[in-house]
C-alpha cells in the first residue's frame, strides 16, 4: 500500500471523485439536450432532403449549411467564440453551467447528421407501405421511421456521448471543471504524471462503459 | 369498379419530361382479378400506384366506385387508402415489430378500434393466412413465403375492397409462389375482393387472373379475358410473354420442323373439349396420320385447356381440318 501511495503521491482522491462527478453531470445534461434538439433536427433534415416526404431545397440547404459550419469549427474554438452568447444564456461562461451551451452547440449538429443518416438507412418501401395504409406524415415518422431507425439512432447516441466526453475534457481548458480540467491543470501544467494517468484511465473506463451499454442497447433493439 | 379515364403520367427528371404512362383508359370490374403484365419500365408499377395515389397522375381521372381519387383532399385520401390494401415484392414489413404488430399496424393507424378488438382481428387474420403460431416472431425469423403471408394479412386488416399486388411473388421460389397465388385466389373468392396485380410472369396471370392487360412502353397493347389473350396472343409483346411461359418459340417452328413431313397445325382446346378423345376419332375416320410436335395441357385459372402442335400426313386432310373446326377447337395452320 505504501508503494501505491508514493506512486500516486500527487493524487487527491477527493478531488478526483468531485471531478468525475462533474464530468458525468456535464455529459448527462449536455447529452440529454443534444438528443432533445438533435433528434427533431435530424428528422427535419431527412424529411426535407431530396425525394423525401417534405422535400424542400431552401430549408434543407439552410439547415445543412448551419450544421456544417458548426461541425467545421474545432470545439476548442467554439468554446471561446461562444463565450458572450454563453454568458447571455446561463449568466456565466465558467464552470459546469458555462460549458453546457458550447457542448450542446457542438454536439447537436453532429448528432443530427447521424440521425439523418440512420433514417436514410430505413428502406423506402417501409415509408411507401405505411403511406398505403393511410398514415399521415406524423404517423409515418412516429410509427414507422423512428422505430425502424431505432438501432441506428441508439448507435448515434453512443457515438455522440463518447464525442461529448472528449468535448468535456477540452472544456477543462477554459475552467469547466471535470476530469479534463484536472488533467490539464495538474497533469500538464504541473507535470504531475500520476494525476494525468489517473484521469486518462477514468476517461477510458467511462468511454468503454458508454460503448458497451450502447452496443447492448443496439443489439437488443435490432431484429434483423 | 376501378376506372381509368385518359390517365397519363409524366416524370420530370432534370428538366426532361419522361412519359411513364401514355393516356390510358381501363375498367376493372368489382370482384375481378385483374393482371397487368409488362417488362420493367413498361409503366405497370406506375399504373398500380395511381390507383391508391402513391403516384399522382399528370392528367385524367381515376374513379374507384365512382369516387374521383384524383380529387380527394389529404384526409379523404387517407380514409380512401384504408379501403385499398397493398402488398409488395419485398414485403416491406417493419423489422422492429412482431408479426402481430405488423398486421395490427393499419388498425392502430386508423385509431378507431380498441386494443381488444385489434387483438381479435389480428388473430383472425393470422389464422386466415396460416401463421397463428408465428404471432410473436419478428419478420427476420420468417421465410419469404411467410413474410408475404404477413403482408397479405396486414393488407386485409382494414377489410379493404381492393387489393393491389406489386410483383407479390417475384421474390419467391416457384413452390412458394404457387401457394401465395392460391391464397390470393382464395381471398378473391371468399371475400369478393377486387385484386389488381402486376407481374412480369405470364404464369402468374394464367394461374389467378380473370382479365389481363399487356403493357409496353407506357401503353396497354392488348387486353381481354386471360384465356383469349393467352391462347391467341396478337401483339408481339404478348406473344413474347406467352412463349416465355410456354417454352415453344413459334418463330422457330419452320426451322426446327423443316424436315417434318406434311402440314403443321396448332389446335387449341378449352374447357371440356380438352378431355374429349378427338384426335384418335378424327384420325380413324379420315385416315390421316399425326405426330405431336409440341404440346401442353394445363389450366387457366379454373378452366382446363390444351394446345397441341401437330404434323399431319396422308388421308383426307381437308375432312380432318373440317372435323377439328366443327368440334369447337381453334385451329391454326402453321405450314
């Protein structure tokens, strides 16, 4: 035990505990909002795309442009560029609250594109058959498209959650708190490799858990 | 009754107008099994989808029981579509739902039945198509024929008056095709359902249809009772379809049978005449000899028919021909 204590002499386990909690909170809230906003956005992109139910070139092109712009911006830049807007929304650009708007703004376009792709995987024949049954557009989306695309959407949520873990770590650079913040302040700036090691292992464990749970859910809802 | 009045359809692809269906008029009587046959791109798929307006016509009127389908608003169209069932080549079942939930789908979408009523209706439908034991399975666990039976049960859920079949057996093996066609014929008979089917196989038309229309390049080139069109095809496209099914190439008769002595005739029997001992009787009485070069005895839906290609030599040939004609047999002299 003594060797272990010397090996991790710089590690303040309480601080690690708090940082892990902060990361999980940032991840949970930002993922919830990303799904809430990105799912309808992805559905809208799919429906307005060429040869789909609500084909609309101007709407599709406009959303596509905004989505691509946000995706083209490196997240670290987005964090900084968004600061004034973040302060208006949450009253601060620091801490957990201050990182939520950029996290959501960064992940939503990414997730929406994945949702659009998942919907595109649904056989056109399914839409036609549902139409032939006398379904309204809303019913086609809710009763046919979304259930059929569910495995794809769950996979998209998994990928997005993992991307958000890396985003939260980056947000540490601008004072967000969480594991990334610890890694940067202690591990990088003070050369405390033990702290760096512990945070990286925890992030790795978190990503592994997310991927495993996501894969299980996808398998559970796939009936192919 | 389904009635097409001067209906046409043009697709616009990159500023070019591509006609899929030239102005066409057509009537399908209630209770009929009506077949549309044609190669891919002939316009039969467009024609089928015009009936429940999955495709909107570029012009003309489509009446179903005197209701103008082309004039329906969105609500009217949805209500109308519930009276028209549809099955598909690739079944188009929802992979995420069980067999029972797939069949229940048109009923839950309509939203006018209780859960208990829906469950009861689904049980009835699955019993009708012989899949009661598979209610809790997912489509991926079924064979092609079983999937199409689920498709049929689903199409019948809302008790439609019309069933549209889009190449319903083209993805199935011959044996499964036969059983699915038998089920369709049964449904037509017992539920007095009007069926419109499209296919590229003459055999499908022969087994279940009452009337057939042959399509080529967006035009109906030949139409009539299946027996007439099948046994006496006039248009080249129809002839090609019939020959594909019959395995006898009329054009080759003169080259293949060039060395055969005597006259070559084709006799077509229909109904009870198929089973009459005509050939032997005529040969005995007129002294002709005959050899059978090609032939087939089968059924067109419920009517037996026979078609024989004969080489006739010796005896009183004219008397023999007269006897054939008098016996209500259709005779063509090929050489």
